[in-house]
C-alpha cells in the first residue's frame, strides 16, 4: 500500500472521552471553524466520526448513536517536531480503512512552535455540524479547511 504524504506526519494521539455538553446550543469560540455536517436522526449521530491514522486505518473518535451536542478533545503529537503545520483527515462511516469511508474534511492546523503536542477540539451541535479548534499551551492556533 502506498502511503499518502499526510500519513508521513505519523500522528500520535491520546483519545479523551467524548462528552455531552447538554441539550442547549452553545456559541462557538472565535478560533473555531465549521468543517462539515454529519447525518443525524433526532438528536443522535447516525454514523461514527474518525480520523485517518498512520497506515490508512480509521480510528473512531465519536461513535454512532451518541447524543448531540457532544465534543471530542485530544492531544496530537508530531513525529517530526520541525513541522509548522499538521493536516488531520476526518472521515465518517463504518469501514475499517479511511479511504473506504466518506471524507468530511481535511483540517490543517498552523501557527504552532516546534512542540511535542497540540490540542485539537471538535464540537458537534444538535444539527450534526462539526466545528474544529486547536490550542498549544492555551494559545489559539489557526485551523483551516
């Protein structure tokens, strides 16, 4: 299997538990951008959301059936600390390999110093809209699609 260039970043992540904010909408921080919309039925997500990890496999970060709104937060590390940007590809679907699922968005994070880790946050509202933001030691980073 031929690896894509973004896989060479070798993203290492530590999954934190997704948690429910509550049943009301919340305003989104200035650093957050909308990256897409996932299918919902009632107030539940109908498909899992995952990220592509090294080797092209899909690592589920938010399971199907979770009540919305919800959030996911994790620290990501770079194998090469001299990089000034990181691209994370988010997919939704039930298949094992990322490319067999639907691409929601490729999110690029920039503006961090050579650091061992940055924190990525994904917020899903009750309509299935996904918003992304990133921080390094409490400092907001630029997130773009």
